[in-house]
């Protein structure tokens, strides 16, 4: 992913108002992010941990979506798999994240959801830059490039539902 500036990020959101995009907490460490290893930029809002944001490249610009984490349920002792990168996590390492749909359907309260790595570090798990212990990434017979392609296709499918 190419580096994104704060104005790029704020202008990219498709499922919230300009005022909401202006008020959201953009990460302060944008210059320190490993952009060459990212397929998308994802972060949680420190003051409101149930809010998360995801920004990715699209054409000449960026597309961003505001997400909301569903409340965790009791007894999450088993492993769950991220629907984007297919990394498995124990406990609450994967969360159901919902995004209000863009446009009028979103204004009517319609949303879509996906199970995503709670820390939104899918790109780093894929590349082995971040690990889940124990287990985590299953050994795959496809190349890293094919895994990245699959992850970006899964992300595009989710974003297509948000924009749809």
C-alpha cells in the first residue's frame, strides 16, 4: 500500500458523514507504519475501543470504512478465523466487525459484517511479521503472493458489500 496522509484518510470514508470523518482519531504514527507490508491500514480508536477503521487503496485514491466491533460473548475459549487473511486466533483475537452501508441504505440502518482480526493486522500476519501463539497461521500450499491476492480479494468483496 502506498503511504496515506491524514487528509487522504479523512477524505476516504464512504460510510460516515464528513463531520464524523473529521472527528475520528487518525493514528499519529503514520510515518512509522510499515506501508510496504500493508494491504490496508487498520486501527482501533483508543478512546472508543468498539470503533475501528480500515483504509485501502482504490484506483487513484483510497476507500475507508468505519467499523463497529460487536460485543464479545462469554465463553470464547475456542479459536476463530479471520475472513480476510484466514489467520486463526484464540479467544477474542477475531471479532465481528460491522460497517454501515454507504449511501441511503446505510442511512436507513443497513449494515454488513465480517469476522476480522481484532487488531486489524492481517497484512502483518500474512507476511510473518506478527505471529499468533500458539498456532495461528495454517501452513498453506499457495505462495505468499497468492495469499496476499486472496486477502485483497476478500477485502474487496467486503468493501463491495459496503458500497453496494
